[in-house]
């Protein structure tokens, strides 16, 4: 089925079988002429009218593949968040210990070369933790949107207990 309308009367929809073609437009013109002759259409076509001037009405197409891509991307974002959360949790305790050890640098207490070496090695752990934590916090913001997208896709299909 194909639908046509007129610029002068956009509320009017003429439906004919088939696809948009010259034959379909001719059929639409026949229907238009019948409407005009029967007085059901008050549109005056002063300068004449041809089938090529009919405007095809197209239904909006929902792009399913882009929705599927959006869902796939949302799942990947949530998976990334889960990985980052584990990484942050695993390195948190060690990083906090290193952070406490840093205070020795600001005291008048003597330190050994071995303590400084351990501290320098701990800086790597601290740096990795801090970077992972920042990535986790950024990923969390994106994951909120991803969760909303998945909630919309699953709307009415699952019940979430709070």
C-alpha cells in the first residue's frame, strides 16, 4: 500500500495498493477526481494537477539495528564497569597502606634505604589504583545511561526488586 496527499490539503490521505509508481499515482489521481466530482473534496486545483505532484506519505521507519547496537554497547559499558570495580577493589587495601607510608616522608623520623625502595615500588600500586578509580568513576556515569537504555529495552519484561 502506498499513501499520497496534496500540498493544498495535507489532511487528505489517498491510499492505493502497490508501491509508489506511475500506475499507483494514476489510481490515486482517479480517486482524487472522484472525491472532487462528488463534492467530498473542496480543494480547487486552479492551475491543473498531475500525478507527479502527489506527495507520497511515508511511515516513520524504526531502525531496529541501531537500537540493537545501542543495547550491545550498553552491555559492554556495564561489563567494563564491572571489570573496573573489581580492579579498584583488589588494589584498594594495598594502595591505602602505601598512602599511610607516605606520611613518613613528611616526618623528622629517619628512614632506611629499604623503606624508600618499598615506598617507591608502592607508588606504582598507588598510581594504578588512582587511575583505575578515576576510570571507574567516569565509567559509572556512562553506565547510568547504559542501565537506563537496558531498562527501557526490558520495560515490562522484568520486575526489579528494590
